C-alpha cells in the first residue's frame, strides 16, 4: 500500500528567515510560520489556537526565501513532515518536527511585511511617458479583404 507524507500550510512568519550553508556550500534556510484556528465554543465565546511550524528550505529556493521573506509576511508552504533526533549537551535525547518545504509561495504584499522593518529601502516606480493609442474596434463586417476573421463567438467549445 502506498503512503503519502504531505503538509500544506498557509501562515505568517514569526521571525526573519535564517540562511546558512552546509560545508559543501548548499544553501539551507529555516524559519517558522504560525497558523491560527478560530472557532466559537458551546458557550458562544470566541476561541483561538495558534500552532508554530518549523520550516526548512534547501538550495536556490532557500536563497529566495532569505531574500524576500520577512517577519509577518504570509507564505504558502508545501512539503513533507520530518522528525529528527539528536543528543543534547547533557546526553538527553531531543526531537524536533519540521516541514521540509518543496514549494514556497510568497503571499501578501512586501509592504505589509515592511511595516515592521522601516529601515529597509523602498523601491520607487518610475512612470512611463508612453501612452497607448485609443482602442480601434474591428470593421463591422468582420472581414479583411477577402479573408474572413474568426472571433471568439465563432469557436465551439
């Protein structure tokens, strides 16, 4: 029987991503995102629970995450769940569960994340002097010379 290990999350970053490189030079980026569940209990009180998820991203995608993601920015994460273990300095066995991201999509605007980072330089846009010509509708008979022009209404789906 086949098995599936797939996690899909949409949440907000809790802190800026950290980019490191392995001894072989492979980029690895780590960050955490929060997902929040809201509901109303039986007594009518609004309840909320936030879960924190540790995310690990590798290679070029890791570099892009470090470059474009910031604390507070929303992100879509798709990957697999992995649990690692290690012995701490006292010899006690420790465990951590992470999402190894295969897909990361940046959601929301950079401006929203920049509100907490006012020292980050802003990108200015330059308006163009080009003004497109006014729209010219096609001739009424929908013909060019002797050739008929097919429109969207002529296509059968």
